[in-house]
């Protein structure tokens, strides 16, 4: 019933029940109700019609959506899919079908599927529909049929086809799924080939191969079987494992039977093979193999003769017994505790670590007892050497009973660091290892120092350096990076590194963090933290940890100014190109002139070559890279054994090396390279060259820069001569001069030693005579003491003995001896000191010559020379010294320096002696003064010199001989008194061998002062600016 009518009838029923029925109103209400129902019915019909239209539209849209989804689904299938009508005509194809048949959709749709198949005999028999028409295999197949299909161009290929009915839909539609199996067929062919090769390999392999049938009988054995088992393989065909020595009741037999029953693989089955006369220990491995449909076909595997290995295994048992002995020789401490934490065994290093409590290291002692005993002995200390507190015991027991892989580290009272590690065994026992890591801790300290140095390097670097984690956030930044990025008070660490790059330029950083190779010399605009940006040149490199990217490091610098400079250079280059074009025409004219000049140069070169070939000195011309451009005949004769070989384009270091400090100097850093680099002349009159064949040449050489034409690159010309004969003559002259000096000094030194020796002898004689008297007095006193002890009451005898002792004391004058003997001993000791001083000075003066220079105290060398030569000057002059206390030691040849000082001092004494100066109050009126001081060049503060001045008040140097006094064999002394070698040898030792300077000047009160300057750092440096002028002296 309509709800409105139901409501009206309910209201009427209530009115009738109350006796208040108004039928006029009742009929009016009923009419209105039916009128309302009619209008509502009409509205419902229109609504139903609209719903039918909406339903039809929705069904149409759904059908279209299904068709679109079907098309998309078909295109996602990798195999070719064809939708067929009941009569076999193609309705729809997917994209894979077009690719498979190499055609377009229009060429397939509407065709029969039979036109694509070469033969359909392999398809299931067709069925008929209700009208009796044939259907192309409408039922589904679980596995496809293999046949051949053809493309529209006539090409055939193998396929696997499945045909079934499409579910759903208003009409009957069939689906054909076609798969191109060309590759599968090729793989099947390759598999058959591989099986053939496998069988061939089985015949040539070191192990023997076998196959069994489903009943586990041998169906195939490789030819290697005959060699390995000494059995004909054919005799084993049809036999099983239990026919060849394996017992079904053995442990191996039962295990194999269970695996065979369950078709499980088995590995490393070892048993004693026995068949006929063959007895071997073999190991077999096998895996089951199945057919394409899962049917079991048997086993395949390999076998190996391990007879020898079995023997080795037996010997391994003996090796285990040697384990205990081996523990004693390992360097780490080893201890084994049982499950009750009691000691079972420990080795010698373990006992050595606990030697203070060695009595507790016995089997059965618990670890806690050993630990407490060691703690009581103070074995464990902290890093500062303080014994560990009592709480240490509980911590150590916990670490021992709950071991971790890291272990614990302790310091012992003897300063060692011990790494203790415990490992829990399956039976509950514990293995303890103690390693001495003292050296490792030292290296760890070095590593920490290296890390601090690395931080200092990063902080002092001029380029910005930032570290970046895998998440792209900055992990560290050096001060230069903060300054360049204008970080101010902002913390860079933890912020994203991508904000430093423009939005489109983060790819290099991302690729580096993703494990790709870093980038270098990347020109990149970077953002500053204050919003500005700058042009930079940066490098991004991965940080690797165990060959895995752990982050990246970026190094960058601000190249804004350089970019401006490059733009200016580009502008300048365009201008130059214009000038070059103008200059080209001029160059063409100059080329002709140059050709004429080159002809003249070639003629000049030939003449120069002829001239140099006649020189005694060797001449080498070297280019700016050190390669030989020219070598004259003399150079080839001195360098090469075969003078016909050419030296052109040979590098200098492949021919010669300059020898310094008894070792060849590499070309880089050699004097020759310095000439090429500094463009200055170097001369050395006493040098050594080492040839590649091991010969050493004593030479004097000069090397000068040689412009190569552009005045920017310089070569060098090197001339050298062999001075071996000259060196031999110089050595002979030096030896003769030293012999002469020794001859002159010998008598004086003997006299200087004789004087203290003489009074030492006199004093010793006096002491000897005094000792005899004292000995007699001592014997008398002993007699008196003995009588006193034996007969103290015999006063008469005692008085006689006392009188005798007193008489002896008076005879030897005991009081005098008591005063004089200490004086005599003191004088003798002073004489010994004097002799020792003279001998030590002589030893220092005659220091043996060495090929290398040693550190020498110049003040001490001068003092030794004065002591040695004292007899030469003490009778003619008084000597005064003024030594500077701030002189550093210098590297020199002490013997040659001492000889030079001796020559100057002796010359000074001889100059005073030749003047015959009158004595003053019995003292000589001649004066010799020696002083030293340290000079620093104002123009070159890094260069320091030691100046030695030796002055006398003799007759001076006449002007006529000033230019000759340093010449060899020149002397003004009488025949037999001078050789003329002293000053020449002194000059050679000071200037040539020590790169110093020697000169002289006249004194205002008469006499001459010789000045020697020696460099503190013996290098090829300029001489000091503080030096006498040529007006007063000549070096």
C-alpha cells in the first residue's frame, strides 16, 4: 500500500474509534491522496525511462573500456596473441604478433589463421558448432603444439601454439597464443652439442665420471676409470655401489641408501673400493638427474682416488698430537679453560705474561684465582701505571665469562699493552688469547699524531675543502671553505651540500656519491651562504672505504679574477691574430733572408766543429732539457770507450753524473741543471764525474748558460779537462809541505814536551828518596808499637825504641817532607797535564784527511795549531787571541784547515823574526794577534761567514810582490828555509775546497793581517760583502 494512503486510513480508524467521523472531509482527503499518487506514478515512469537510458550508456562505456583494457593487456603480453572468430578469421592482434610476423595490423586482420601456418596437422582435431561448422581447436591445451609458421614475406620459423576459447563476452571468440621458439630450438641444439663435449671432457678429466640408471647400476663410466681404478669400465657396467666394496650395513652404506631412496644429492662419500685385483680408497659425489617431465633417470657424478689423501689424513692425527708442542712456539699467549672455568692448558707466552703468579698457572686452577693473584701482585695498571682498583676484578670476570669479539685491552706493570680475547667453545669451555700489542699502541699514537697533522694541513690549505656524506650533507669544512663560502657564524656541518650548487648543476656530486668516477678541474658556479655566487674551479672525488663509496670530498677555489683575466686574454688574442696576419707577409721575406743566414751558419758550425775537435778539453753542448747537442772528440774519448759512437740526443744523466759527497748526484738538482735553471756560470777546478760504465773522472770544469735563440730557453756549454795528473802533483806537493811542517815543528814540540818531563822526573826521584826514609821510619814505629803491646811495663826498652824513632824522624826531616812531597806531586800532575795538552793538540792538528767534510770548531782548531807551533813563535813574539763565543761549527776538512792556519802563523813568526825587533825587558817585542768573528751579509741575511784574522807587526808585504805571494813555489825566504808552497796550499784549501776567501792588508802600525773567510753553510754562494779592498790586499 502506498505510504500516504496507509497514513490516511490510520487517521480515519482513530476518528471512528473516537466517534468523531467527518465523511465529507474523509472523501476529500481520499481524493487528494489518489491525485497525489497519480502524479507520483507519472514521475516514477519518467524516472524509470531515464534509468534505462543511463544503464544503456553505462553498458556501452563499459564495453568500450573492456575493449581498451583488453587491447592494452594484449600489448603487454610478450607472446603473439590473435583473437579469432569461430570460423578461424583473425579479429584482433597484439603488438607482439605484429613483431613476430613482421607486418602491420591491417595485413593480418580478416585473414585466416591457416594462412600463417605451414602445416596444421599437429593441431588438435577441430570441433563443430551447433550448425556443423568446424572450429579451429576451440578447447584449451595445457601445453602447446610445436609446428612451423610463415611470415608474409615467405620466411618460415618454428613456433609453439595454444588455442582456447575466450571467457566472457557476448559472442564466441577464440584466442591463439603463438610463441617464436627459434632461440629455444637453437639452445636445444647447443645443449646436445654440450652433452657431447661433456662426454669428451669426461674422458680427459683428472677425475672419473659415472652415470647410473634408475636402479642405481652403472650405465656409463669415463675412460679415466681404467687409469684411476685399474679396472676396465665395461666390466663395471650393470654393477652397483654395493658390488664394489661398499657394505650396505656400514655407516656410509646406510647414508647412501637413504639418499638414493629420497633422490637426494650426496657429496664426499668415502669408502674402500674393491673389485677384482683393484683396491683403492675413493671419494664419490653424485646428483640425481630427471627427465623433462620430472621422471627420475638416475645419478651422475665424479669419483676420485684419494688413497694418498687417506694416508695423509692418518698422518694428520699425529699432527693433532703435536698441537700442544706447537702452542709453545706461537707468539700469542694461549690458554684453555674447561666449562667450570678451570685451567686445562696454557703455552709459554701465556705463562710469561703471568710470570709473577706462575705458581697459580697449574691445571685445575680457576680463572678467578689466577686473576686475583695477578691483581694482588699489581700486574694490571691503568694508562698512567697506577695499579687497578678492586672493582677491576669484577669487570674482568664479567668480560671473561661473557666474551665479545672485540676483547679487552690492559696495561701491565712492566709497560706492555695486552689484548685479551676469550672465545666460548661448544662444550662450554673458554679459549683465551693474549696478544702483546705494545708496538700496535705505539703505531696508534703515531696515527693520532698523523690525524692531528692532517687537521693542521686542512686548516692551513688555501683551497676550500669540504667532506660530504652519502646523504649529501656536509661532514667537515676547513677555514678556507668557510671564508670562500662567506659562512660567517653559520655552521656548515650538517647542512646540505646541494645548496652550494645551482639547481641544474648537482649532477657531478650525485654521480660521485652514486659510485661513479669523480670529476676534476670542473668549472662551476657555486652559491655563497649570503646569497651571492662566484666562479670556481672544483674537484669532486669519492671517499672509498674498502672499495665502497663512503662519501665525497670537494676541493674548490675562487677563480673570479682568473675568469676576468682569461676574458682579457681572449680579447688580446684576437688582436694578436690580426697582427699575426700582418706579420705573415713580413715573415715570408724574412724566410729567404734566414735561408741565406742558415747557409752561413752551417759553414760557421763546420769551422767551429773543426776547432773544438783540436781542443784538449772536452766540450759538450746541452739543450734546455739536458740532451747532448754536440760533443767534440776529446769529450767522446774521455766519456766513451768507443770514440766512434755518437752522443747526439743522449741525455746527460745517461752519460755522466757529477759526484758530490762520494755519491753521484741525479741530473735534477745537479750543478748542470742549476745552470739551465738559474742561467749563471758555474766553475769547479776540482770535481768528479762518474760515467755509466763505472769509471770516475777527476776533472776541472766550467759550465755556462747558452741561449737557444728565443732568450727564454737556455741550454748550456760544458768544458772539462782531466786533472788526474795535476791532482797527483798537488797531493805530492801537499805531502811534501806537511813533511816540511812536521820537520820544522818536531824539535819545538820535543822541547815543549821535554821541559815538563824533566821536572816530572826530578819530582819523582825526590818522592822515591823520601819514600825510602819514610819506610824506615814506618818500620821503627811498627817496632815501637809491637814492644808496647808485648811488654808495656819494660819502660827502658820503650825509651830506647822511642829515641831510635825520633832519631830517624830527625834524619829524614819529616816536617820538610810533609810540606814538599804534596808540592812535588802537584807539580808532576801539572807536568802530565801540560804533556797531555801538547799531545792532544798535536793529534787534533794532524787530523787524518777524509774525503768527506766533518763538523769542526774553528776556535778549537786555531788553539790546537797555536799549541803545536808554540816553539816557532814564543821566542820572537807574544801572542794574543780574541775568539768569538757565538761561532757555529762548520763542515770542513780539519787537516787541511789546520795546515792553512799553521802556514799563516809560521809566516807571521818568520816575518817578525826577519825584522830583528829589539826585546823589551827580556820579553820579545813581536806581536801576533788572532781573532774570530761571525759575519752576516746585509744583502743576503741567510748567508753567514766566519772571519779569522791573523795579524803581526813584522815588515809587511812589499808592493812589488803582492801579486805573487800566493803563487806556487814563490818565496822570499833563504834557500832551505822555505818551499814557496805554504800560501799556495792555504789558498787552495780555503778557496777551492771550502768555497772561502783569503786576502791580506797592511796594518796601520806596520806588519800584515791575513784575513780568512769560511762559509758556515758550505755551498756555492757569493763571498761576504765585508772584505778588504784591492788597494790593501789581494786574494
